[in-house]
């Protein structure tokens, strides 16, 4: 069995059977990214041929396995995951899935809030090719995530948001689209309205304090 076959088997078992432990009986179905959307994430990430991907939010590990599959398929080297609640809320279910798929060789879990960790990572000079954001859905937290991701994700790189249908996520995203030149890009085959891919400009757009294009929805 190849490594890719192993990852796919772990992904499939998780999608069908769920984790061995969940917070409540129906929590996995409520929280985890559906398999079709995980496939969509895998495909859009693989198309970037990334060396490094940063992910915000691990939960039960469905999206992380998909990103890991994408990285392994293109020879990627690093998957950095931020999740302060992995142990306290999810009993390390997501990290156990990563280890079961033998992805812990490229994956690193930082058990910190993204709003705290990202500024430090930016200061340390971390450079990623793409990011997947599925952490807090509160507007100011999503805004801060995106603000610092523009310092971490390379120019022209890709940021994919989950749950774009929530107002806090969509409104934060819309600021960067309307004021900083981020371009939306279709995510094929996912649940309509759920995923939003944004391409960062090749040259950062300078903000003008005298102007602000309305972005609130």
C-alpha cells in the first residue's frame, strides 16, 4: 500500500465511521467538513503544487487529511496546523487521524489560537503557498486571521475559507476582496456557497487611509 493509498483509506474510514470519540453523538456530522468538500479542498490545494500549507482549525481532522493527501501527491513538505482546542474539546481526535495516516512526518500542530500564533509566525518569516481557514467564525477573529495570513502566504498564493455562508466569515473576506485586491476563485465540486477561494495579488495593494470601499454585507 502506498502512502497515498493509506491516507485515502484513513479519510474514507473517518467519513463513513466518524471518530472513535466525539463531543456529542451528532457533533462529527455538525462540525466536520463533508467528504465532497474535503475532495474539493484536496484538488484546489494540489493544483497549487504547494510546499507549505497552513491550516486554521483541526477538529476531527477531515480537512487536514485532505490537505495532507494533496501535499503528499505533489511532494509538499510542510503542513502547519493551528488549533488551541484539539485536546480540550476534541481529545486529540484530529491529531490521531493525522498520525494514523502517517502524516505527522510533514504535519505540525500548534495548540494556540491563530490570532496569537500568526503574528509570531509572520515575525519569524514563515512563508506558505496556501492556507485553509476554518477556525473562529466571529468577524474580528476571521479578519485578524486574514490580516496576518497576507503576511504569511506568498504573493499570488491562495487562501481558502470554509463556511463562507456565515456573515462574520463573508464580511471579513469581503474587506480583503474590495479593498486589498484579493480575487475570488471558484472551488469546483464543493457544497454551493460553502467554500471561498481567494487569490492574493502578486503585488500587495497599498491602503489609502482617505478611502475605504464599503465591505459590510
